[in-house]
C-alpha cells in the first residue's frame, strides 16, 4: 500500500475573490485556451496547465493523474514541481 504521510488533507477555506485575482484567473484561462490551440505537444500543454494552477494558489503544487481502470489505480502523468519521491508515493494510489 502506498504511504501518504507526506500528504495531508488541508482545511479548505471559503474565500471571496478580489477583482485582481479574478483578472488573473481570466488571463490564465485565456493562456490555457491559447496553448490548447497552438500546442502540438500534449505533455507541454499539461505542464502549462499545472504551472497555471500553481500560480493561482500560493504554496500549491499541481499534478495531472490518469486512472488505470483495470487496476483501479492512479498514476502521475505530469507534475512539474513535485519531487520524484513524492510522485513515486502518488503512483499506484487506489481509487475509493
């Protein structure tokens, strides 16, 4: 079984978004859409999506994981700022 001691379930706070953050979010959405249209390398696009998400939330890291339905496990496809040992811990997580 995979150890998740390094990953905690942080308390989620409900916060309102100010106009500057809203503008930043809209700008990032536009960049993601633009990258989707112009990118021929899907891994580069997924990396950009992770980096955009990390930019929105201070001190956060993002990953994109795929589900292996036969094994009912998830595996990291992209995680540009997560250390390899943490990726190894994430790989093989069971769903449910």
